[in-house]
């Protein structure tokens, strides 16, 4: 049995076709939760990568001083910005 939400006013028969079922609402909520979870996990991975790249272990892998400066001044801030965009992003339906 489907539970519907909507107007059952006989004066407006078009409202009957615009009813939203409970299954559709739960499916939309589930999709939103999964999207937020995926976005949070991606932000966590990007944040950890940025923290590692800013540390001495990652800079030891890059031998050239100019390349180390590039990593410190361009790559790390870009990763941090991506982390913030993912973490504070919005859902498609908001």
C-alpha cells in the first residue's frame, strides 16, 4: 500500500497526478545521504593528502628545491581548497 501526500480536492483534478509517494521521498533522502557520505569521504582523503604533501616526508621525494617550493606554494593550497569545496559543498537539490 502506497501512502500518498497531496490534495484530494475534486475541484483540482490535476493535483491527484502530482502526488508524491513515501517511497519516492525515502529514495531521495537515501540518495542525499549517500552523496553527502561520498563527499565527506573524498574530502577526508584529499585533506589527508594535503597534510602529507605539506610534510617533510613528501618533500623528500622531490629532490629539486624549485619543485619543493611548487608543491608547498601551489599543490598543497589547491588540495586544501578542494577539501573545503568538498566539505562545505551543497547537494544538487538544495
